[in-house]
C-alpha cells in the first residue's frame, strides 16, 4: 500500500501506512523489517519536504545497517541520502553516493529495482543539469572507488541543513 501511495505522490498516505508498519515491526522485534521501513519513512519525509526529519531518520538507519553489515540496506539508504543531497543542493555529494551504490550493487549482484531506478535517474538528471557531465562523471567515479566504510563515513559527515 505504501509503495502505491508513494508512486502516486500521496505522501501523507504513504507515511501513515509506513508508520503503522514500522511500529508493528518494532513491537515484534523484527529489526530488519523495522530498518527497511524506517529507511522508506525517511524517504517519504524527504518527499514531503521535511528535510531535517529525513536526515535524522536516514542517519540512524545508515548507522544500524552498517552495524548489521547489511549491504543491500546500505545501498538503498545511501541512495536516499543522495536524494536528500540533491534537495539541499549538494550535488557532488549526491553523485559520490550514487556512484558507490551503483558499484556496490554490481559487486554483490543486487540490481536496483525499476521503481527505485526512476528516482535515481531523476537525481542524476538534476545533478548533471546543475554541475555538468564532466563534474558528475568525476564525482560519480570517486564514489565508485570508495570502500563500504568510506561511503558510510562520507554519508554520516555532518551537514548543515
């Protein structure tokens, strides 16, 4: 339900579904489900324009996925952090995180789902429009060269919102 609401831009409805789901998963002690739901909740907050809330949620989820060594979760959440960077006009940072995520997904054989690729393509188009193709390629390639720990540390650096 939350995916459908999100795809239709019904962020309030998506938030309600996700929050209910996250609350249940937390109560049941389903850590992975809770973290995945929280990552999606952070993305919904970003789409609603709640940048500070999104940042807070994504930071916590990144820390926890990293602690659990969940590479798929990190790839997903760092892509959402890249979207946040696009919103706050930190285009080079966004390109680096997308580069790392693309490289990581290829390395562990988990291609990005089509619905998520649409969001990443939109972010890449915004980045290219703002900084140009050459700067995008340079920073994207820097991201591809980062280790998992470097990408996580990079995403967790303090930013001013």
